[in-house]
C-alpha cells in the first residue's frame, strides 16, 4: 500500500492523507459495501478509494487503498486470504 502512494503526485498524496484522517476520525464515512464485501466501507478520493472496516474496540482497520478499477477485486482477494 505504501509503495503505491509513494509514487503518486504530491497533490493526490495530500488528498489521500486527508481521506485517511477523515476515516480515522469517523469510521462511518464513505459508502457501505454489499454482498461479499459486506461490513467494509469505501471512501472516495477522486479515482482512488480507501477501503476500511471498523474492528473491535472502535479501531479502524485499513484494508486497501487503490484505484477504483481494481480496488474492489483486490479487497475481496485480501479478505478471502485472511
């Protein structure tokens, strides 16, 4: 995840950092996903998405960050692997 962000334009990196702050502040921001990804939320930042879920004790778990075209398949793969 870090290597993806490292090579992005500085302006986009800033937007992603602000998005991460928003998600940490309120885990209910973004869109609740359905079907195989139920229990996971997606926060939109232009073409990119932050996919997270609220773990026990109010901790926010970042599942994935990436471009919209591939992030949901990647998230499903990561969830099934765990």
